[in-house]
C-alpha cells in the first residue's frame, strides 16, 4: 500500500500545523504583501478551506468536497488577479511553512514541487 501525503504530513494535526504556519507567514511577511492583499481582512475562512482541501487532496477524508463540492481550483481563483509575483509570494510562504512543520526533507521537497505546479497553474495574468 502506498503511503499518502496525508500520512506523511501527519494526518489532520500535521496539515493543520502546515496551514496555520502558512497563513501566519502570509499575514506577517512583508514579502507576501501582494498575495495577502488578495485575501479577506481575516484569514480564517481561507485558512479553513485550505486545510480541508489539503486533507482531501493529500489522501485523507474528502471533507472539502462534501462541504463545498469539487475544488475546481482554477475556476475558484479566476476572480483574483494572480501573476508571477502572487504565485511566488504564495510559494515563499508555503516553502517556509513546509520547512517549519515538515521535518522530513524528502517529503518537504515532494510537497514543494507538487504545490509549485499547482500554484503555477493558478496564474491568470
């Protein structure tokens, strides 16, 4: 049986730690100003949706799909102007969050490469 990212990241607690660190960084890093400005004043809704998405996407329970339907990531992000800078800022926060919460260097690298492809696909300008 193949081990999923869900297991490798530490299931719900590990994914929650990753998402919380990611949004804490986005909210505080001056280098992430542009991507932060794409979000609501409070990040709680985004924080919860990314958490639920990553749980299911990584191989865990499909709570996001049950609650919101198919993720349709690109379509859900089209209302926002996402260029190279926003993508890079998102990845900066995610890379640092992975470094801070995922001790296994190999798992961190796999996640970073996979999420970088997704982040690149979200660009729309």
